[in-house]
């Protein structure tokens, strides 16, 4: 027998019998197997991979058995929501663009309305043969500018009278017309972006 270690205070003496032959029976002893090592993780007694696999399997089973699975109905509902939001945004953009265009048209229309007296003076000067020289160049440049901005002129002798776009200043009867007709144009009318900026001021003749 051999001594295993020196005794510590308060601890008895321990001996380990390493003899190969049992002194009582005379039989040969088999060497004792070394105890298997084990790894303890956080006091659970299981290895990390084993714990992770067990948790993963439990979560998978829970998802399969619960209502969290994404079904075709759920996908269709989400798709419908996205389509509705997209349609609402598209309508919003259209309203914003339409309002912006309306504000622009109103601003341009107001500016053009202020220029109408100048255009009338240019027209009268042309009728009297006074649109010549530098004044002619300036007048034609202004007329070209307002035309490019979208200002349209209307009202001509022979047009059927329309109270929506014509303002009758005089009224007569004539055998030469079959309906109410504009027989004189005192001031041309102007239209911008489909709206009447100023009606044409005319003389109207009805059938005799």
C-alpha cells in the first residue's frame, strides 16, 4: 500500500491499495477503469451542441403547430394592402400635380389678362396702318410671346353667336343670316388653357 497524499489539517490519512494480487483471495486484480470525463455547461450537464439542437427542434415544432405560419391567405392580404397603399399614393401624386398645374395656369392667366389692353392697342394700330417700324417689331414679338404661353384669340365675323364666349354689344336683324350671328367684332376674345380669359365683344344679327 502506498500513501496517496499528505493529510491536511482536519482530514484523516487516506491510502490507496495498488497491489495487483488480492492478499485475501490471491486472485489477480483487473485495473480499475478511469472515470469518463463529462462536460458541464452552465450546470445543465449537457454539451452546447446538444442543448442548441434541442432548442431548435422545440422552436420548429412550436412554429409548425402554431398560427404563425405564413399561409396563402396572409400573403394575399399583405399584397392587397400594398396595392391599396400604392394606389393611394398614386392618387395623391396626381392631385398634387394637378393642383400645381392649376396654380401655374392661374398665375399665367392673371398675367396675360393684364396684357390684354396692350394687345388691343396693337390690334387697333394694325387696323389703322400705324403698326410700323420699331413699334411693329415690339408688337409682333409680344403677340408671339403670349401665343407661345398658350393664349388663343377667337371671335370672327360670321361666327354663330354663343353667349358663353361672346358678349353682344349691339343687336340687329338681317335677311342674310339664318341664326344669331356675329356681324361685327369690337374686341377679340381670348382663351387660355381651355378657359375664357375675356369674351369676344361683338355685334349680333338675328334673322329678319
